C-alpha cells in the first residue's frame, strides 16, 4: 500500500479537535465486491470470459495474467471505476488484489498502460469466442429448459470523443458516436448478444445474421423452445420480418404510423373522441387488420392502439405474427409494451455501468470494452435473482403482473422497501453493498476483512454472502 506522505488535519466544529491523518493499515472502500467475487467463482463467469482470449505474450515474462486483468476491469466497472486510469490507484487496493487472485501483501496489479495494451491486443477470433461465451452462459443460467424465451433487441447511443475508429456524426443524436446494439432476455434480464455498430449505422445492420446464429444455438440447447422477438419501429423493415418468419419465431415489431394506417383507424379515433367528450374518461381501443406496404413481399397483421385522454390523442402500431394477436390484439400490444423493461436493461448497462465510455482508439478494443461492461452487467443481473426476496402478492387471485393503478404502485413500494437488492439498479448495489470501508489484514492461515459494526447495510452484506455460499458451484475449471 502506498502512503503518499505523512500529514495531519484538525477540524474544530466539535468540542474536541477532530484529527484526520492517513493510516498505514491495509484499507479499502470496496469490500462489498468480495461476495460478488465468490458468486463469480460459483458460476465461472470471469473464468470463461478470460479463457476465450488469446494471449500472445512471452509467458515466462508475464507478470499479469489475462484472468487477473479481466477481473480488475469487470469488478472495477461494478464498483463505479469504468476507466483504465482508475486502476493506477486501485492496483494497490487489497480487495482488488484478492479479487484478482493475489495476496494483499503481494506486488501491485496491472497499471493503466498495461491494461491499455491488454485491451488493444484483443483479436477478432477472441471476440468471436466471447460471443459464444455469452450465449453459453445464458443457456447455463436456466435450471430447467425454458418453454418460451422473449428476446428484446435494441440499440443505444454512445457518444465518442477524439479520433476513434468508425465514429461518425449522427444527425438525430447530434453527436459523434458509436451505436451499441444488445439482445436481452425478458425472462432473466441477461445480455445474450452485444455488438458495436459504427456511429451512423442502421440499427438492423447485421441483426439478421445475429438472430440466425442465436436461434440456432438456442434450439440446439432447448429443442422445441418458442422464441418471441420484440423490437421498436427502428427495426420495422421487411428484412426483419422476413428473417423472423424464415426462422419460425414469433415477432412483435413497432411500425411508424403513416397515412394509410391513420386512414384505416380514423373511424375508431373519432369514436374514442366522442366517448371521451361524453364521459370525460380516458379511452383506449384497438384495431387490427391485414396490411401490406409497398416494400413488403406479403401482407402482415397490424395492431393499432388508439388513445384519447386529457393530454391529447395517441396512435401507435405494431406488426406481429403472434397467434394470439388475431384473437386478442389488445393483449398482444400490451405484451409488446413490456419491452420497456428491456430498455431498462440498456439504461442500466449504459448509465448504471457506464458502457457509454468506450474511449479506446481502436474499434476492436472498444468492442471488447463493451463486452467487459456487458459481463459486469450479467454478473450483477444473475446475482440479483439469487438474492431476490420479493414480498408476498397483494392479491392471491391475481399475479403481480396483472395489477394496475394504486395496487401496482403499492406493490412497487413494498418491493422497494423489502427487496432493494433483488430489483436494485447498479447504483443501489454500490450504495448498499459494494461501497463499504474495511480493514484487510493477512494472517498465517487466513485473510481477515473487518467491517464497521455500525454500517447501516451490514444485514444486506450478510444476506448476500449467505445466499452466495449456499449455492452449489455450477462451473468447474477442467483445464
């Protein structure tokens, strides 16, 4: 541990002097990473991630193994240290040494230049293997073969700075950027696939190839599984409909309202307006019909939602081949709107774990950084399901998903109070678990980590540790 210099400060706001000085003890501010590292050991996430990478270095001269640097970066992202520069300080932190597999008294971990060389040395073959690692881990996350999987595909903007490869100015976002695209699963919140598009790419670029590969892998693992794809109107192009139909998967994809769709729903819109004027109550109706745009090879089923309320009117449409949409179009549309949860996963990845900080010069290095952020997110998402402790349902006759209005808000408040980590955002985990000061000391037979007994979230730490230690390891290194 580095003690920069000996100094002492005194504050006089208390009736006795409050003296502050640096300590020579091994201290950390991120002791909450330890139970997460134990969970990682149980499921083998970082081990498999590192095993997919090619190491071309002269091994007798290697000081920092790939697995060590992978864990530095992934756990640094979890603890709100998204950049390589952060590790110039963290490299001497005792908890980060333990996470990487080193003794707290051992030599320091990799520096920022070493981490930069590491990220820039990743080759295309390693990235392709990482794609398979994410799919393999997704498949392994299910205790039993699922009958149905709901996949959400969505991009998000990633502003860039400086001379970075394949960054271009996007007129809509009004910035130089990359365009990451991720496929997430609604059943377990995991990132299944991730890719990094150039700044002005259409969001569907390469999406068909990704779907073909993913669907094949999933059906090999889960024969007979029914797959449903959801996407917003940015993916409402003929190629996406056709590849979904060719793969025999269900899809519900948004489509922009146009003059023809408006004309077909004008009568329903006028009816809703009359009903709202007469009753003063918000109106919500659905129309469904066959429709074929000029660029389509065949007609397809379109569901249009018409809303009239005090704030105005709103018409939205989706294209779908779901069998239920022909019978209950409103239910099919409502199920599509649940993809908002998929967008929340993107927000957690981009905002909570700062996946929008892809600052390397090389495109391939930035794609690798996106994989690091996605791996950190998946580690947290899987742990959330392990520690989740939701309250009992409000209504025994209705599932929680069917609650509306005040009951839904009441359920949300009860869940937030009782189960803050089970559905917690990354910032919640950082506040209530990760960011805890501790003193670390190495003895002859053990490493002792001492937490403050007055820390308000000590019970969270104990609960997470108990849940993790009760798991049966699902992965064993056979190399």
